[in-house]
């Protein structure tokens, strides 16, 4: 993990349940999965 992971975890993960689109990225910054919630 990079040094920015703690910041990402603290700011992004608590709001994930409100997101309409969630991208999960790999270590090389490529998109590994996409979650689109029904609108």
C-alpha cells in the first residue's frame, strides 16, 4: 500500500454506502472492479 491509503480509508470508506458508483483499483492503479448501484 502507498502512504495515501490511511487517508483514503479515513475519508472514502465511511461514505461508500452513499456512493452510486464505486471503483476498486489495483496496486498499479488499474480498475479491477466497478459497482454501480441501481438509481
